[in-house]
């Protein structure tokens, strides 16, 4: 073998070795680069939000939303309430994720939508480092109030001894509406102001005012006896009337015909003193009624008088010895002289009754509307 042939042999071997080394280097570089790309992709915030989207698509939002990452100003709902509420909003709907206008490189923020409607914002945070010392992003905090909360102000007016709860939370004195002077809004009842000194207890109404609620909140009221009370709702205003005691209503109904007859006779000058048997002793109304006689009825010309449309409804119990009812009656008086026309002493009024020493008395008639024959539907 010549010396030149030996040189060629060593050159080929060296070239092969360099080629092999180069290939191995390229292999490891490509392997490293592929791992780098994989690590880079795994470190993107969009990869971190994918876990959240998957949880919402499966409905298992509790795997990513917990009590320590729920940001809300609500005093009415806890994390379990929010979970249930959001699940109702997303069930069966397409989930999409959009980057929020509030997003930044330091705090990535996204809007989660269900069928195109925003449900909650979610921010990401760094939860670790990968092998390339890149930040790994994961779920941080949820901000559902912007989309779940109603901006409405809800008012609830109930008797002061009634307990009110909103979405499971019992309202307290802190929730009572305040007037311009900062005083709690607790009002008396105008209808019974003339008889409060005779009552065993005087009811008042309390108005609560609450905000930070979801639309259509659950508002419930419980009486002092523990019985549920039906609330009337008009928009965002709730109210509960005073309750009616069925036994008291029956007692008042039993005496209404007798009192109405004596009351009507008083105004036409027939046995006018009988009505005082049914008026509350020492009451202002008893004193005022003594001056309310018409005194113009020609009693000697009365041929007949008849009662029509006697009824009692809209009973309200204020305490165990005070109740009101709407009393309607028509007393039609006829005369034996053409000089006098048929008269109607009809009345549509609220009567207030007070029980004293075991007897119910008429204590006040604060609201009264006279009724004509036409009102009564009577033609004579």
C-alpha cells in the first residue's frame, strides 16, 4: 500500500467520524429544540386557559373554581351558590374563551362565554417552571359578579316582627333602609293611629333595601309564629301585608249586622242612642259621633227603612285586640210625604275594632266614602 492510499483511508475515516458526530449533534439539537418548542407551547397562557375551558365544557367547574379563587363582593352567595348558578348558565351551551381587554402580560385575563354570553372572567397566574425555566400558567381567580350580579336595588317592606331572608341569608338591622337623616325606615300605620293607646301592641312596618343580588332572587318571609308569609312582588319591590286571624274575623262578622243597624239608625234619628252600646268607651270616635247626627230627618214622615248590601271584607289583624275591616252597607229611607225624597245613608268605610274586657267595640272609622242609590244599584 502506498503512502497516498493510507492518507486517503484516514481522511475517509475522519470524514465519516465527523459526519456521525454531526448527525448525532443535529439529532440532539433537534431533540432539544423540539423539547424547547413543546415547553414553550406549554408555557403559553393560552395553554393554561385550556384546562379552564375543559372544566366548563364538561360542567365540572368545581375542579377549577374554589372558595379561595372566587372573587366577589356578595354577602348573599357562597362558592357553592356560584357553582350552581354558573352551571345553570352554561349547561348545554357552547363554551368559548376570549382574551379580556383587561388582560396583560403579567396577569392574563380571559372572558368565558356560554353561547356567546359572558359568564365570568378568569385570570391566570404562574404556577411553576418547566425544564427550560419558562413560566407555567394555571388558573388563578374567577370574577363572575360583572356578569351575574344585577344592578337593581331591591326593597322589601314587611311587618317589623316578620323575618326576611334573601337567597338563604336572613336580613339584619344593617339591611334596613335608611332615610335622608340616616335613620332606619320603620313606619307606623296611619289607619290605627287613633286607637293605639287601647292596643296591647302596636305594629310597625320595616323596609329593607338590598343590592348585590342575582336577577330574580329568592325572597322569603316568616311570621313571628314561624309560618311562611306570601310576598307580593312588583318589579324589585316586595311587600307583605299584616295577617288575618280567622277566629277574630268570625267574631267580627257575627256582630257586624247588629252594629251596622244601630250605626245607620243613629244617622236617621231612629233610636240613635243604641249605637253607643257598640262604641269603644272613652274613645275620641265615640265623642265625635255624638255630634255627627244629621238632625234634618223628619222622623215622623219615615215610613220604612231597609238595609242592603251589608258586607265585611279585607280583614286585617293588628294585634290580639285590634282589627280592621272594610264595611259596606246601604240604608235606604223612604217617606210618606212627596216633600221628601228617598234617602240613602250608604257607606263604604274602614272600621277599626278594639276588644276591651272581652267585648269587641267599634273604635274608629278613619276612612269612609258615602254611597248614593246609584252606587248601591238601587232604584226606588
